[in-house]
């Protein structure tokens, strides 16, 4: 693939199809686990797992931050022929993600009950939350390795291989989850152990590829000493600046689940948390669709941005935005028309939590087009090394709009308002993006008039 000369639509398709399947497979690791929990343990099990998932979201976000930052910077270095610098950049990213996952994981294992309460566990759910956490927390380091490595493997020219790493993790989770929860009756221990083992294998194999098998971007020995430490800090700061909005994007998912759990518990009790838990099992799929679009466009945009090929940059982003609208529309249609089918995968439809979810899914679906569009726009700013607007829009959708919407909208609209909090937040963010682009475009026209 020649990122400089090949047709944009052909390049985008070559990246998008394997990236989409790989991303959806990554989401399937959690969702398949949820299906087994729902049918093998019940709505309390789903509620307990849903309380733990924000942890995964945060650590995945840190992995995405490091992966996107490293990928964007490495793309630009590769376009300028600086291969050694690109390899050093990748190595620093892997080291950073390892440290940032392992150290907090050790603390959480020592303070398990405090961690469970902090995540929003009730007294009733506490034993189940602790049972899940003790086997789930060790997976976070391997999840980080996988998150970062997949960006680099795609940039290394092997998007299909990255896809198969994700698919393999999903298949391992499916097989082990089914065995642990049903024949072996291991409960939430089995539910946590299945994805943990899958991520251990996926993360380790992807790291092995970067050390021994990568075509260009193999890991490179880092310099020791004060100078090496300074270079490490400088490189990681640059990566984190570019990828910070990705962390905010994943933090949006964590905030959605964290605040949503509290609000649903307040208005609808434990059954409400179970209903919201089913929706939260599907949200990573929607998030990964938006991520797949942004990540498929990123190598093309970053490479051509480094070469000042602005027509190709704009052409790629237009194609990404069209893809976002189509994909978001399809997901919304499925949620509006087939809520019983979607909920039925996790719980029997006569379950009280299932009834609440079936009623709420059509309201929840209104936000998906804007959800995917916003991720695509944020990904564009990341790809052209514009971290400030990327972080600003990520902050709007994850904090400035979402938290007030969760607090205020249910007071006006009641139960339906809880489900509409996310759609309202995403719609307001899309409007803010449109206003930003209109102002920027008018500013360029004024500048041209005076030159």
C-alpha cells in the first residue's frame, strides 16, 4: 500500500474492513462474557460486571491514548524516512503503557473492597463485584499491550493480522466463558477468568510480533541514564498530548457507565442497573465502530499531512464522515426496530430488567449517529496533530454535556430522560463541531480576501 499515491477509497477500504472486524471482535470479548453471565448467573451478575467495566474503559483509554499518539507520530516520522526514531517512539509507548497499567493494578488488588465501593457497588452486590474484580484486574496490563500494539501493527502494514489478534481473543473468550460458567459452574470467577486469559494470550502474542516479526516498526533498545529518561518523558508527553482525546473518549464510556449506574440505581433500583448494564454491553460496539473509522483514516491522513498533501487529507476525512453517518444510522435502526432481540441475548424477556431495557433502547438509539460522527471528527484532529480541539470536543461529550444531562433530563422527562441523556450530550457535541468548522471556514475566507 502506498499512502501517498494509491486511491483514497481503496486505501480506506483496505484499512477499514479488517480494522472494523478487529475492533468489533475486541468488543465481543466483553459482550460474549455478558451473554454467559446473563443466562448463567442472571441480572445481578450483569449489574456486578457492569460496575467493574468502567475500569476496563479507563485502561483501554490510556492504551488508546498511547497507541494513537505513537501511531500518529510514527506515521509522520516514516513519511520523512526516520525509521529508527519511529521504532524508538513505539518502544517508549509500550513501556509507558506497561508501567501505567501494572502499578495501579497492584494497588487495586490490595484494596479490593475500597475499589468496589468507589466503582459504585451496593452492599448487596459487593460480594459479586469483589469476586469479579480479583480475576479481572490482572487482565488490564495485557489489555494495554493489545490496545497499543494493534495501532502499530496496522501502521506496520498488517491490518489483517491486527484483526486476527482481536478475533482470536474473542474466540478464546467464547470457548472458555462457555466452559467456565456452564459445565464448571464457576460463576463470576469464570466470567472474569475467560476474558483475562484471552487478553493474556492476545497481548503477549501482539508484543511478540513487535519484538521479533514486525516489518519496520520492531521494538528498539532504549537508552539508559538521564538523557534516555529525558527523551522518554519528552516522547511520552508528545504522544499523550496527541492521544489525550482518545483517553477522554474512553473516559466518556466510563463516565456514561459510572454516572449511569448511580442514576439508574436512584430511579429504578437494581433492576435499572441491570437494564442499563445490557445497554453498556452494546456501547463498546458502537464506540469501536467510530474508533475503526477514525483509525482507518488516521494512517492515510497523518502520512499525507506530513507530506503537506492537504487535498488527500480532506478527501480522506470526507469519506470517513460519510462512513460514520451510514454506520451510525444502521446501528440506530437495529436498536429501534429489534430491541427484544438485542436484550434477549442477555436475559429472558420476562425478566424485569429486560423489560426496562426493551422500553429504553429506542430512546438510547437516537444518539448513535452523532456518537460515531463525534469520534470521527475527534480522530481527524488527532491525525493532524491538533490535540487541543480534539481534547475540547472529547471533554464536551464526556463531561460538560453528559453529566448535566444525566442529572437534569430525568428530572424533566422521568425514566425516558435517563435513556436520553447520552443522545442529548452527543447531539450537542455535534452541533458544537459544526459551529467550529463554520467559524474556521469563514475565518479562512476572510484571510483569503485580505491576501
